[in-house]
C-alpha cells in the first residue's frame, strides 16, 4: 500500500473500478462509500471547532485542487468526495481523505 497522504492529486485521472475503491477505502478509516461518493461525518464540540475544520479542508482542497462537497452544522461537518469529471471515484478522492485524516492526527 502507498501512503496516500504523501501523494498529490493529479489533474487528469480515471474512474476507479469498484474493487480498487474498496481497497483504497481500507486506507482511510471511518470513511464510507455511498454509491460513487466517499463520505465521512466529523463531529465536533462546538461551532468554532467545526469552522476551524472547514478551513483546514479548504486549505487541503486548494493545495491539491480537488474540492469536496461539505454540509456544515453547529457541531458536525459531512465531507463528500467524488470526481465529477470522471463520473465517480478517483484516486484523488482518497488522497484528499487521507490528507484530512493525517492533518487531524497531527
């Protein structure tokens, strides 16, 4: 297995086969596949922590030019990655999810 968090998103990618997506899912604990979307809900103590997390994701997404859909509430944030240009999941989705996990673990 490769260290997904150490990789960079590529501008031109292909859609992952279901088996490949399932293998990569094992490298991002707590994330789930919902059809062609990689999803995780992150709980927080309060609004301030939630918004700090949203800003962290914005920074990661900007650096790799790969942006998730987010649903933000007072004490939680749902993050959903899917590569619209390929109509499903790409390796970029898993790279960004791994980067979020690595940032939270630091």
